[in-house]
C-alpha cells in the first residue's frame, strides 16, 4: 500500500478507537485541515482537540479508499449521538502527506438521509 493511503487508514483507525494521544504523531508540524462545509480551518493541535472533544462522537468506519504516493482520498461513515439519538454522517477526506505525515487535509461532511430540494430531480426519478 502506498504511504498516503496507509496513513489515512491509520488516522481513521486511531479516530475510531478514540486514541487521541496517537493522533498527533501522525500529523506534520505544519498540518492544516479545512472543513469545506463550515469554512473552518484547523492546525494540528486544534484539529486533534476538535476530534477528541467532539460531543457524542461514536464511530468512524472507513468505506472507500484510493490514492497513490503522497495523496489519498477516503469516504467514511461516522456515527454520533445528538440528544441521545444516534445520527449518521458521511465524510470525504482528501489527504496530502509530507515526510510520511499528514500535512494537508480537506474534509466534506454530509448528513445521511437528506431529501433533495424540490425541483432538482427529473419527473419520475
């Protein structure tokens, strides 16, 4: 397995295991994560803290993974509790590595089970 896909797999496993102490060593000192859906940007320590302190986080299951060399992309299914109700999310993660560590990450999150806006689908579909 190429370095970037292997690293993204490791990051997913660490997050799913809630092993927050193991997350920082996988990230480059200059690590940046951008959340496209909110417009937020996090550095290494703030991204680890966001994950570790996220209320209700339950599981992260890696579903798809592609990549080569210093780039990898994944899709994961994430569950978490909101008001004692289990919610489901999908996240696409785009990773770039440097020196064997994650240097840049972009995440795109979506709720599962949303209805398309009216008028956006052809009749009969």
